């Protein structure tokens, strides 16, 4: 078991929902702290002490790591922070990073190897159609799922983006609950 745990990881270990872990933290049953970004972290020893006190069996092995990598590409820092925070607080244990321009996005696709790309196609230095086409035709990236975002998409552009490989298209402002559902579905975590 790691020394510091996320809420999601603690929920897997205790075999309860992440919301239950948050409730136990907020009611003072499990000591925790928050990161600068506002995410809760739990010390392994504190979780084990709580589990012993409550009679919750402590597993011999950790649950299988199912962390999915997500790259968010948008030049609007508010949009990026909103998406990253929503995904990090989701029930699934995503590893989320962001890029604010085309060059950084290209580096991150090659280095981070995301399972899913959330891409604003109307950034100054990105041709969204071309990015989708390159990712879907690349040998190492062809299985990457792509969610396209834009404030200026109509049905014709949606259809064109799907031709080039986008799996899902969203207009801004983003419906976060729907976005989170599509992320989980595309990553095979929900039906």
C-alpha cells in the first residue's frame, strides 16, 4: 500500500464509494489533509488504524491499479482547471494532465501516452481536424479516444470532426456531468 492515498484509492481498499470516504473524513473518523489544489489525501497508517477500529478487513494486496491517463488541451486556463478538477473528483482514479498549446500537446501525447484526449479544436496554433487524423492514424496512438470541444461547432463541423477520428464532440459551455459520463464510457469504465 502506498504511504499517501487518494480518496479513490482509499475507497477501493475499504470497498466503499469515494463519497463514503469523504463523509468519514468530514465527520472526523479518518484524518486527512488537502493538497494545494483542494484534493484530499489520507496517510496509509491513518486509514489502517480506522479500518482496525471499525473491524474492516485490511486486504493483503492492493486493488489492481486501473488509472487511466487523460490529456486536456485548451488555451483557456479556467476551462482546463474546471475539467481537471471535475475529473480528479470523479469516482474513477484518473491521471489528468493538461497542455495549453499545440507544441506542448504534441510532446505530452508522445510522452504521457494518454488513453483519452480532450481537445479544444479552436486554439490558435492547432488544426483540430489534423490533430485527430494524426492521432487516429499513428501506430502508437490509434486507440486513443478523443473528445473534441469548441464554442463554435455546428452539426456540419461535428460530422467532419467524427470523420477525422473524434469519438465525441461537445459545444462550450461544457455540460460537465455529461462530459464525465462520456469519459468513463469511452475508457470502458461504464456501459
